[in-house]
C-alpha cells in the first residue's frame, strides 16, 4: 500500500542496505528528503533539523510564558505585602527574586514568592526547591537548620497524614536529625508574612523545650 501511494504522490523510492523499500518524501518545511520505511498518501513529514528547530522555538516560547506568568505572581506578592508592611523595605529582596524568577521549577505560587521575599529581607540565605530523593523541599534555611514547607489547601485523612509523616522522616534522615521541618499554610503566609521569621524561631524554641 505504501508503495502505490508513494508512486501516486511522486515520492522517490529506494532500498536500504537490507533490501527493504524506503521512501524519500520531502520535508514539508524545508524540502529536504527524509528517509522513512512507510508512507501514506498525502502525509506531511518533518526532517530532524526542522523538528529540532521548532522544538527549540516552542521551548523558548514556553519558557517566556512561564517567566511572564511568574513575573505577574511576583507583582501580586508585592501587592499583598504592601497591605501589611512598608514595601520600600523589600527593594533588595525584590531585586534578588526578580533576578532568579525564570529558574525552572522555582516560585510556583504567589505565597512561595512572598515567603522568599520575607526571608531574603530578613537577611537569611535560602535554597529553594531542594531535591531530596523523590521529594522537593520548598525552602531550606541552613542558618536555622530548617526545611520550610508552604502548604496549600490542607488534606485530611490518615492516608495523607501517613504519607506526609513518611516524607518528613526521609527528609530529616537525609538532612540530619538536628534539622526540623516546619509546615506553614498559605493562609498564614498571606495574613502574617511579616511574622514568618519570628514564627519559625518560636516553633524551634518550642520543639527544643519539648525534646528536653
């Protein structure tokens, strides 16, 4: 069937080194011949060079759109913070976050950006989206030995609690027993972002007393 259809479309036909028929339709973009072992009448085929080129173009476009979207989230984060604190105090933090806004996987939510702005404003060195085996930690704060997780809508139920406990145990095993994981929900970030660092310190102090 491929042979007859190729003839009807004036497609060049040859044989490979094993004697099997091969077809040489032209790339529908650049016109370069493309080797294929099957052919269907009227089919459009793209050569590897054109496919690679347009893949790169699509990737660049997707990256641009992702960066643009995260840029809007950054502006929204600044807008929310401005309602509870003098925004001029965040200029240096804003510049730092903006320089890193296009990093793949970073700053997926407005609340993550608000958290980063507050931590940087407080002069803390942070690492974002840190991979631990199959898990990803929102923020690692080495100075406090804290893995900080910004949680969205809470999930209830034993299964979710078990999964989270197992996840936290694996992360602590990797980071070290002297590290702590702190979970803060997005509602608290939106309402009390300026109290984030004091809250972290209070949790650490409370847990230290409990462990004595």
